[in-house]
């Protein structure tokens, strides 16, 4: 398990190598939610993090808290973790070998190469790249930096919660999207029950939902439009007990809602996304809803998943994944503010009836 003190200590170690990403506030009417002129959303801009995503936090935690052998480090990734590990290794002056599947975004592949890592493109999905990386660990003695199932990775990702708590004030509820579970385990480990944490998954790739049903990490399908070949098959072994202790529930988002949100929400955020200016960037934004019509401290959080080069291709599966997450945030806002949700939110609001 990990604790708040562990995460605070980790933050002190990695702080010189990462950015304390800013938060900004936006009127909820900009999110298309009617009747919310007094409500604001606080956005934590993790796309401004070093290497373009929150993944840099876990990468630096591994390289700084563990002994790195002469053979360097190795990682398997769909893209963002690979960029983060390559960046951290470049900063620390150690060799890095990164395995990615064939479906990884070209921009991320080029970014990894530009950072000096030895890149291997292999297999059709993350699990294939992971198997190749594990074989390399055995033959080379390199240090494996797992994307989500490594204690130091969880400690690094948990520093998102530390900053968020300091910047956003009192929190009540945080909604976190789930793939392998590194982000939600780090966030839940930091809050340790003091804040309600709810996971969010596409119903076609229910890794944490399946694990909770089975009572252990178990293989889940990856057939949703929101879960392309980059999705892991299951949540991590270290992730699961933390989520069992500190994640209240998991909400599933259906494909209809995701596709509707892909059209409705891309238009809302296209201009702000373009301002970032880097096609490889991960929109790891942490969205926090604060509605002053409720008791102080009532907030809901949402983290956008990987947009990457979808900045220029909103029809891609990666964009659908991120916009599906944003759709759930909109549904939560509709529910918490008492407004009638748009059709894109309806099924998600029904799923949230007992959660919010």
C-alpha cells in the first residue's frame, strides 16, 4: 500500500524534475451546462507537465527512488508512458529502451526517438509490447519501469492529488478514468478515504469493473470505441487492493454517450487545445467542478485521458477516449447542478444516480 506521507516524500524527491502544473477556472456555461452562471470548473493542466502528461511523475519517481543499473531502464507503453520514461532517462543521463505496439501514434514514436531512447515497435497492443519488454529485462538486466503496476509509479502519480488538494481547496468527490489503474490508485492512496473517489471506464473495456466483480485483477475485453489497442488487459496487482480500500465505485460509460460527446465536446475545447501547440501532447487535464449552490466542499473531478495527436484528428479512437471521459464529467455536472442533461449525458447520469 501507499500512504499520503509516502506520496509527500516522493513529491519532495521528484519536485526539481517536474512542473507544478497550474489550475485555471472556467465558467461551467462554457461546458454547455445550462443555468450554471454561478458555477465554475477548476482545470488542472497536466498537459503542461514535462513530457506532456502526468506520466512524467511516475517515471521520475522510478528513476530517483530505485537503483538504476548500467543497462539503464526499459518500459512498455502505448505512447505517453514511453515518452515520459524516455524524457526522465534523458534528463538523468541513463540508457532507455522503450517497447510500443504498432498502433502507437506516430507523433509519440517520433518524440520517444527524439529523446534518444532505443525504440522497438512490436505487437498490436500494449500487452504485446509489455511481453517484449519483460523479455528484455531478463536478458539485459535493465530496470523495468512499469506504466502502472509498480509502487514508485503509483507514488509519482499520487502527487497529482497532492497538488490538486493544495490548489483546489476542499474536495468531496473525484472521478478518475481507469486503464491499468496507476492514476486512480495513486490518487485514492493519497486521499485514503477522506475524499470520495469514483473510477470511470468505457463499458467495452471494464478493467477495474471486472476486477471488482472477480475479486482480483482479471482480463477484460477492449472492444469499446473508447478503448483502442493501447488498453491493458487488466488492472495491476498493486493497483487492485488500493482501489478496493479507497475507491467507492466504478461508473461505466457506453459507446453512444462517448460518440455523442466526441462531436459535442470537441467543438467546445478545440481552440483551447490548439493553444497548447504540440500534437504529441497528452491532455492529462484534471477537471474539478465546484458549485457554490451546494454546501462548501462539494466538488467532482474528471481527468481527461490521452488525446495525443488527436489534436489534429478528433475522429480518432484516442480522441473518442478523451471525449468520452469529458462526457462523463458533463453528466456529473448536470446531475450535481440539478440541470436536465443533454442526450449525450443521459445514460451516464442514470449510471451515476446512486453515486452523486
